[in-house]
C-alpha cells in the first residue's frame, strides 16, 4: 500500500484520521524486524510487503506434513502445484501467495 488513505485499514473516516505514509513505512519496518512480515520482491521492486500470519517455519511444517501424508517425500512438485494443484485441495496453504510458498520452502 503506497497510499494509506486509499485503504480502509489505515483510515478512520469517522474520526477523520489516517496513517501517514511515514507511519505506514514505520509499521512495515517494525513488522519486518519482528518477523511478522517480509519484503516481497517483484522485478527488483521491494515496496511490496508479505504479511505473515504464521511463521515461515509453521508454513514449511504444513507443507512437509502434507508431503509426508501423501508419500511425496523425494518427489518433485512445482511451486504452482503447491498453490493450486488438485492434491492440495483443502490444505491451509492452498491458494497462498507464491512468495509465501517460496518463503516456506
């Protein structure tokens, strides 16, 4: 989010207050420092932030558990198949952003 006023999460119309751009950057840096977010690079651009509601290790454990339960240890899976493949239907990581799966792996 480059413009905090464009997102309701950072704006309270009732109080006519909003988070400033500087405040948003400080929040992002704090979240990165605490490990609850990571910079998500896209074509060399690091202005995107990946908010982690689970740690990368917790996501990795979910993927590993799924692979073990399905006898896939030692086999090759694509990142895309971990996101939206038939075998991951109903898994907590189904539909996760690509960056999140990459962080988990």
